[in-house]
C-alpha cells in the first residue's frame, strides 16, 4: 500500500516481508552480529526506539542438522511467546501452531551440507509501542538440492514493553563463525 | 549506533516493448544483500521466468516451493535444474511478480541461497527458496521468459542493502 506524506507529498511503501519495497531513505542499518563459532547466542542490545519497525536479515547454519535458532526479546525466557507456521518440504505443505512457548522458533539448519546456509528475513512490527503485544513474521528457508524447507512463520510476544534487545540463540550446537544476523530499522 | 540509510537502488529496467530477457551485469560486490523486485507478466502465460547467475547454464540450481491458490496448498522441489523460477504474472489481468532476497551474495565461501516471495493476482501466492551450487560471488543476474517474451511495462528493480 502506498502511503503519501501530507507534509512532503512523497510516496513511500513498506519493505516488510511480502510487501513492496520501501522508498530508499527509510531503511537504516542498526547493527550486525556474527556468531563466533564457539557460542550459542548473539544479542542486539540498546535498540533505539526511533523506528516504526525492525527487520533482521539472517544467514546462518549450525554444524548439526535439526537444530534451530530461537528468537527472544528483552531477555524474557518466560512462556510468553506463541507462533504459527506454514511450510513446504518439497513434497507437502503443512501448518503448525504453538502457544505458551518460551521462544519464537526461527532458523532451521541445513543437514550435512557445509556450504549451504539458511536465510531468514524477520519483521518485528511496531516494536517500540508500549500499548500492545508484539508481532513477528518471518520468511525463511534453505534448499540443499534434494532436501530443504521454505516457511512463513508468525509469532507473538505477549508483552507491552518496547523491544530493546533481541537474542538469537541456538539450542544445542554453536552456529558457524560466518553465521550473521543484521538488524535494520524501517520508517 | 545506526550506521546510516541503505536499501540503495542499483538499477531499474522498465520494458518499453516486449523482450525475452533482462540482465543485470557488473553487480557491485560492495553490499551485504541484494533485493530484486519484479512486477509484470509474460505474454505466453507461463507465470514464471527463468533465472541464472553469472551466465552459468549448468545443472547447478535447485528449489523448494510453497504455494496456495485459494483452495489448496502445494510444495514441490526441483533438483539439478539449469535455472531458478521467479514468479511473474501469466497475463495482464493476473499480473504478478516477486520480491527476491539475495543474502550474502558476494561471499566466496558458500553456495548461494535465495528467498522468493511471489504472487499472481487472482491465481496464487508463492514462496520459494532457491540454491545455486557455486561459491562465486553473484555478479550478474539474467531473467528470461520461459517461452515468448516478457510483456512491455514489466519492471525489474535491483536494490543493494549494506549492513553496519
């Protein structure tokens, strides 16, 4: 949906997953976090509240298959998250939903393919609003020439706090040292 | 601290007449990610294009898809393909397109993975993940009609995103 500024007359569009791209100038790099290869997690902290939305663009792999990288806000490890997913395995489509979780599931790890990484584009909508819970949606996937997954996920953090920090944590295996997540602010 | 504004337009092609192929050459390696926005339709009604990188025509591409047409959901896979398949509209009334994310496209260590978020008005919504089994940096992107031509008025816009 195009939005026209009453002040400047300029049109802008959303850059969030699945929507048309924003106009240049309203998308700003905030920080990049790269895994060390010897740690399970990375954290974006002291996130400024000056944007409308956040977007994380991830490129990651863990050295063992079936591991996932989870998303949490403000170090909240309570059961305050929920999520729904729609995914394709290459042979079938499936849907899943989880309430009362202590994380939002994110990146699946490619199995036994060292040169193949899972990509994710994660939108965190109206993250600084203190009057409502927070909504997250993702587009993520990997293909390994014979296996793979493509998925839409949406999630909620049942907190009215502004998101000021984001932690991405693998459950069991340290992501590789070139696994990287970049945080952007969208206006 | 924020590093500054990004999402830089690198190139835009608007077809003034029907054409079989659109190519972006000499893509700078100085960005973190690329985003390619396609909007239009193909004259033969295929509803998809073919895409190759760096002129590579080998069987080095594969994909996994998820789509819904309003009544059913489908997931398919193509392995050892010679192309990837971005979405475009199959007709003027079913105009469509794709937003294609190329993350870490210029690294020379890993194979290249690409995320697609496509749609066709009145027909379907589609997500795909594609793989190019090559560790070279992506320096050119070629998009072709599966048969016939891409319609006049179709647009192709390439952006660069630079992370802090």
